[in-house]
C-alpha cells in the first residue's frame, strides 16, 4: 500500500529526513512513528527528573535563605558586648571552672589549642569557631582564677556549679 503525505511544510520534511537518515518522507514518518512511544516515555522520565530537581532546588534555596537570616542575626548579636557584669564574680581565684561546652553544633568549633602550664603557673587555651569567633583565656591548672584575654563574635554564659565556688562556661554566637 502506498501512502502519500500531503504537506506543504518542506522544512519539516527536510528536518525529519535529516533526523532519521532516510531517503523518503514516508520512511521518515514511519521511523518517527516507531520511535515515538520510546521518546514519549523518555520525555516523561525527564519531566519527572526536572520536577524533582525543582523540589530539591526549592529546599536548598530555603536552606540558603535560612542561613542568610542566621548570619544576619549572628552579626547583629556580634555587635553586643560579650561579657556581662554578672560574670565578673566568677573570674576570681575562689571560683573553679568545672567544665565548658558550646550550644552550637559540634562542627562549629574548628580549633581548640591548649598550652602547657607556663612559668607563672597558668594554662592558656584558645577556642576558634567557624563564625570567626574566638576566645583566648587563661586559668590556673585547678581551674581557678580564670582570665578572659580576648573575646570576639562569641558570648559567654557563666553557669553556677552544683558545688559551692564552681561554675561552668558555655559559648554561643554573639
């Protein structure tokens, strides 16, 4: 049976012949008809992948917005003073530092350096955080007589200990 396609769209026929590599328009149409179901399935699959990528992009965009908002909040807090006057009473030799902790994620603390006891009988420690915050402090080996040497982009919370004359120290973003 001979089927003749009546169409005045010669440009489409030329593209169809070039895409299929066949010499006749009828053969090109037949080849396109055979390939159509597979291509249609592939298009549906790619559309589903695109929809998933758009959902993932929306989630990542929201994470980025949340991170930006957190960075703005951190920078606003960084402008506030780090040590409050109530903490001064703990920075005396009759109080002993029992522990320190951070309310930030474990990955936030990027460096902790402790130096051995020096000639004056003091231990120096430096805590560096990923927000470029740091704390440099020193104390006696028993944890008493704490001195904050330098504090940047962090706030400290002095928490009274259960034992009399003790306290704990907590870092958090300023």
